[in-house]
C-alpha cells in the first residue's frame, strides 16, 4: 500500500524586485503625469565656445544621464531666446540655467524664483537683456492660459569666458545645479525618485571628461 503524503501549505513570497524592475515601477507611478500636458521643462542657455558660459549645456548634458521619465523636457537653447514659448507651453515647472559673471565666489551656484530673478537681473546687464524677452514670452503664454505655474532661475558663477572647455569650478556648479533641478522634479512628482547623491559624477561626451 502506498501512503499518500499530506500536502503542506506553502506561503508564496512576493518576488524580489531587481533594480530594473524598481525603475520600471517608479516610471509607472509617474505615467499619469507623463500623459498630462502639464510637465517639467529645463532650458539651458549659453555658448559652448565661450568657456564657462557653456554652463547651461553642461547641466542639460548631466540631466540627460538621469532617469527623469517622459514628463520632463530638456532643451539646450544656446544664446537664442526666440521661440522659447514652444518649450514652456503648458509646463508646470520651468527651470532656466545660465552662466553669469556676478562677482560671486568661483564655482557658486544660486537659484531664484521669478520674483527674485527680477531683482537679480537689475544688477547684471547680461541678465537684464535676458529678462525682457523671457518675461515677454511668459506674458504671451499667460494670455492663452498656458503659462507655467513656477519658474526657477539657476545661475552659475563663471571664470573663463573664452574658448572651448569649462573650468573645474564651473563644472562643479553645473553638477550642483543638475542635482537641485532633479531634486525639485522628484519633489513635484514630475520625475521618479530617489534623488540620488548630490556629488555624483557625470561624463560629458562633448568635453570628454568627468565632472
């Protein structure tokens, strides 16, 4: 006679999530945001042939190496302010990055809201030239009900402003600015978390160096 074994009850354990699965789950949590017309926008201004003025390009380069999801638009605008309404149309949050010479300590990276931008622009001729067309673009968007609810201006202190390549101090400011922007995008639900380390390194294909 064959004795039958009693079936044992085995509790099923939830499958362990791999890093790739965690990233997929994080992206799915912001899928509803990605489908919404309201999104995040990062605009980098500057000239890659004018030394540290390429700060905006370096920040965009760094953010391209982050997992920001599809609800964030990254644009390197160079020195051209024409048509920036197309990038900011229906954006929830807009981040603007510019390298300037303000007399701050080398490598400084400061961030202002739009109200603070108006005050800081009056103290710098380059920024005053920037404020007028940018403000006009925001006014046109407001007329059609498509203006962003928040605008942040990120400034990095420049040292060398001629030739190709950036100083280590300006690259440090770019890294800090990229981390601040990512932190804000995660906080507002426009990008999946976690924020990550502030001092993480990026690789610039354009400059062929780590920063």
